[in-house]
């Protein structure tokens, strides 16, 4: 499970865009996005770097939380 903080999500459109970016890496990934806490949880076997890059390519700043 990967946990990202995406502090520049502000609306439901942002959530949809980030989810689409994550699914472009792994269509079978489980994605849980909480706009209130700006948290994106991803359950996948793909490397975390691919998700970080996809979020960035979508125009958002995703910081991995440990």
C-alpha cells in the first residue's frame, strides 16, 4: 500500500484526474482518495515511482507518506 499526500487537490475534478492517472499505471489498482485530508492510498504491485510520476504528469504534486 502506498500513501501519497496530494496537497493541490481542491475539488472532485481533481480527485477524478488523480484517480485516472493512477489507473493509467495499473487499471486493477485499488485507489482510495480522501479530498478532506488530501490523501491518496494505492494498493498495487507496481513500483511506487510509476504512480508518483503519473500523479506529477497529471499536474499534481504527490508526496509519498511513510
